[in-house]
C-alpha cells in the first residue's frame, strides 16, 4: 500500500506470476474453443 511497486522486491515476482496465470488462462480458453483440448 505505502510501498512503491518499483521498490518492492515482490513486484516483479507477482507481475510474473500474474502474467503467467493470464497466459495459461487464455491459452486454455482458446484451446477449449478450438476443440484441441480433450477435456470434457
């Protein structure tokens, strides 16, 4: 809250995991849409 994101040691890690989870969600969504995932 009071700590700037640039000076926070966890900002880069949280940003990395956030982008990774976003990419995984998007890829899983598009894979399900195109029917390449055998799940369900």
